[in-house]
């Protein structure tokens, strides 16, 4: 069994995105779709799959699509990792990074960001002299919010 599977990570989670709907501000997650036009519209969603009840060999049936237009400034990609509570960790999440599980009082707080130069996610922090520690499955994290809904957490 692969290491990622032991911790509950599904490889396809890494390819998910989330964003805030422009019509009501609610978060949606799924696959990212750009209409391809300059200054165009961006959507997140997926297809609706239901159990097929017919006699064909396939046991599923695509019954629709479920995409929502989102604010492009809120697009966040999933890291594919989960925090200590089983919650997916997304770009722009604010996380506590624990040094170890035995000492929960020892942690750093930072924001999860993407670094294109290294093609990896990292956590910002000025605590303990750490500037860009890489996000990885060997560390203990706890998602406590995100920079859009909880900007006050960045001020602490």
C-alpha cells in the first residue's frame, strides 16, 4: 500500500480546485474549467454520476454537469494532503504546523502557497526563522481557516 493511501490521500484530490461562487459567495470544489477567452469566465465543478440500473455492462451513468462560475481571485488548488483531522489542505489555507504530536503547544502558523519555481506547496512563516518550509506528508498540520474567510488569523 502506498504511503499516501495509508494517510487517506487519494491521488485525484491533488487535481481538485476550489473557489467562491460569484452568485452567492459559497465555496465549491471540483475541476477547474476556463472558457478560454482573454478576461473570460472561470468555472469549478464536475459531472454528476449515478448508479446505472440498466442491463448494459457499465455500472454507472453520467446524468449531468454541475459547474459554477467562480471569482478567479479565490481559486485554490488542493495539495492532495490532509491535516491531522482528515481535512484536505488547500492553497491559501491557514495552517498550524506542529513540531510533533506529543507537544501540541509547539506550533508555527502560516499560509499554504504554491511556488512555481520549485513546483511545490510551501507554508509561509516568520516564526522560528522559517521562511518557506515545504508542505509534506511527514509533518503534522491543522487547517484553522483560509486567507479569504479568516484574514484576522494572519494578523496574530
